[in-house]
C-alpha cells in the first residue's frame, strides 16, 4: 500500500510503499529524545515528493545514517542509510504517516544488536 507522509509543516513530504504492522522503538540517544517509531523499507519504495534542498541532515556516532529533518518545524520524518549487505534503505518515522493507526502497530523495542 502506498502511504503519504510529511513533516508537520509540509516542507518535507514523501510517499512510501509498505505494509506497516510493526515499528521499532529505538533507544539510541537520538531516537529516545525525539520519540520516533521506525519502520524500514528498501530505498526504491520511498519517494521524496518535495525538493531535496528542503532536507536538513543530522549524522552522529558512525555517521552512516543520514537523519533527515525539517529546519522549519523540526520534525524528522525519515532517514537514509545502507544495510550491512549494502542495500539502500529508508527508515520511516511512522508517526509522520497520518493514515497509519499507531494503536494497531506491534511495537518492538530495539535490542541493541539488530533491527
């Protein structure tokens, strides 16, 4: 199913093709503070609908994940990175997809080892 998502003000908008039945509650220092619920999709299932120039980027630790956020409203709707096998992926904050029923998601805590 194709879903539409965005930051709060709409400066960053996207479409993502996926079935969102579960989400990862990451406990890293960034996710813990911003409260995102994460779902991973292959990068080709993600389409940015607004100009890439609208994205601000934050990296930390190993600097391998590009955490994308809006410099207007501060919301971080997704990140981009490569999986250990080299496949490009998008990490979606499902809280930024209004059509996803958060109460129906199986929330999985991150075990610190894999996702």
